[in-house]
C-alpha cells in the first residue's frame, strides 16, 4: 500500500454509489472484456455510442434513489482515497500547465455502481472507467478492478490510482486542445497500432507516469508500488485483451496500444517527468 496520507490533497468527488438504480445483468468475463476492448479507459466517448451500449445492457430507464445506503454514506475510505489521488493529479497539472502559461480547470470524479447519468449519455460498469469531455468528468465504478485483476493486472491501490491518473490524462489532453485536434482529424476512428486513437491512449499513460514521477519526493510509493501500475498498464494492452477474450491478436484493430507499448509509455513519463517527452506522442 502506498502512503496516500502523506499527500494531504483533495479533489472534487461526487459519490453516487448506491444511488443509481439500473440493475445490469452480469455478463460473462468474455462479454465484459469485449466491451472493454471497445472502450476501456477510452476517450472515444461519443454520446451516441454510449447510449447504444447502455441500450444493449438494459432497456429500463435510469432511476435515482434519493438516499444513499449506509455502506456508502459519509466520506468512506474509498471516497477519501480517490479524492486524494485526484487532488494530487490536480496539483501536478496546475503546476505543469502553469509553466506553459496555461490555466488548468480541475476535473470532477463520479463514483457509481452499475450505471449513472453522464454528460456523454449513460455511464455503465461495462464501459469501464472513462472520461467524458462534455462535462469534464471521470466516471468510475471500482468493481471494474476485479476484472482488471482477472486480466492479469492488479486491483491494488496503486493500480487504481494509475487508472485515475490515466483518465485525468485525457482531461489534460482536453485542456491542452490535443483531444479536439485529434478527434477532428480524418481517420481518428480507424484503429491500428499507429492510429491516432492509440497515440491518444499512450499519451494518457505517459501523462499518468508524469503524475507518478511528481510524487517521488513525497514518500508515497514503497518498493514494488510502481510495478503494480506497470502490470496494470500491461493488463489492458489490446493484445492481452484480445488473447484473454479468445480473439486473434490483430494489431490492425487496436485502439489503445499493446501491453509493451502501454507499459513503455507509462515508464517514459515516470522516468523523465517531462511533459515535453509525452507531447512527442501527439
Ligand atoms: Zn484512455
């Protein structure tokens, strides 16, 4: 366990766990993996696609309970953990953008279970953690990390922090105008190991590495902690996901990058701590 208490940071977390009301049927791991292969940690949150995904998982409409069940009430340890990590990413990005004479607007993070309304449609567990640029918000259902563990990643705290930092990386791309430029480019929707979509994802991994590097002098990480983040970056490589779901490994369909490339991208940010190095992706 990393020592998050050393940070003393806080970000804006909206805890909706237990409030959203869709009961989604449990798909098989393969089914879930295929969904993830389409969109895990993705930025390709085109609202129409999300509505379509939500429509295939449930035909019922989203209902909200007004009261949160007691297990999530108050600021529990998980909420505090995500707030601390988000706050530390805010700290890094404010300072990094400041040196580029740009201001940084902090993103929000919504914790949910099963499904919740997002600015990009309906966020569901099956879609996996993602960033919605329309409302500058990260959507996270932590039960996702049990799936990550089954894919050979980790559900440990550092792996979870890496995923949050990756999503914040997409927010930084949004703030820097990179996302808009890429999404307006012809061919953005086509996959492939050298595609724009893969470059956007690898850059978000590199950005997560920059955040991890910024904590080096804060005594947060112990031995093996960074390896946990790297193992998780590998677990969500397109080749690994294709293997685990029983599909043929086909680089032409990749949208997020291979295991090796994702781990290398994280390491590039982590080892150099230089935004300019990560900017080489896009
Ligand atoms: Zn991503």
